[in-house]
């Protein structure tokens, strides 16, 4: 009787080991490793004042109406507009030319923006201001033409 009890115990142990081994092998074979793909965004080179360079700046401004603004803190900027395109303007600031697109407002102010570089020009009848929307700061304020 002892021998049959021993055989039964060994048989049960052997079956349990086989079952556990099969479960582990199955679990390992069905598990697929997960990998993450890292996508790097292409970032435009930034100049010393923190404004990225604009690839669209190579536009032709000849034949455009030119408005020169003098701002507080001795900043200057020039705006170029075309009579046949009211939705865009070119803005020269710190020796770089940026193309800005009109954004509709509820206040009636003229708002132009270049989302790629984060520049916003807001013009009202008494003055204009240039903003950096990426860093949340004013770049030029109290900008006025000679006529204003």
C-alpha cells in the first residue's frame, strides 16, 4: 500500500509539473514585446532672440504698400501689404521678414498671426503691437507710423 501511495504521489507531482511547464511556455509564447517608436519633430533653428527662422520669409515685397512703425524702446518694424490680398501681410522685424495671416476678431482689430514662429501683430487705429505667442510676451508695443 505504501508503494501505491508513493506512485500516486509521484504521478500527481509529475502531472502538476507538466501542467505548470506548459502554462509557462504558453504564456511566454503569446506575450509579444511592446516597442515604442519615437518620432522626432523637425524644429526650426532659433535665433538669439528666441524667434524661429521662417522658411516662408523669401517672399517678394516689391510693389507692396510699405508702413514703417517706430515702437517704444527704440524698436522698428515695417509692414508690407498688397491691395489685392487683404488676408496676408509681410512684417520685417529685426532684419527678418515674416509672413502673417489674418485672424478674424470680434473687436474689429486687425490681427495677423504666423503660428509657425509664434508671432502675432495686432493693429488698432491708434497703435500696433507685436507679440510672441509661444512665450506669452510682448516683443514691441506702442508701435506707430508717422501719420499716427
